[in-house]
C-alpha cells in the first residue's frame, strides 16, 4: 500500500489479523483507545475485529500481509 502525506484510509474492521510492514516513510495506525506511529522498518500486527485507520505522515510505502479470504467492514 502507498500513501502520501495526509492520506487517510477509511476506518474499518477486518475479519482476521494482518501484518503491516513499513518499507519507506511513516504512518499512524489509530484505534479508538490508542495510536501507533510506524516508521520504515517497523512491523505491526493489526488485530482482528478492531476498528482502525491508517494515515500517512508523510509519504509511505508498506506491505500489508493478509489472507485472501479476509473480509473488511467499513460501516464503523
């Protein structure tokens, strides 16, 4: 996934956990009770069924590892 400064991916939940690996730049992944700043080289396990959102701060490139049968819910 790629984002430019301020890119905000929609808030959502996912049916299973996934792994976000930051390759370049930085981003913030926010949950209702916490926010985590990720920088190039960081890896973050995104838990299943947790509302979250990723925002680029500034540009970033990441690999988002997930199973092909993952389901997203954007009605949060």
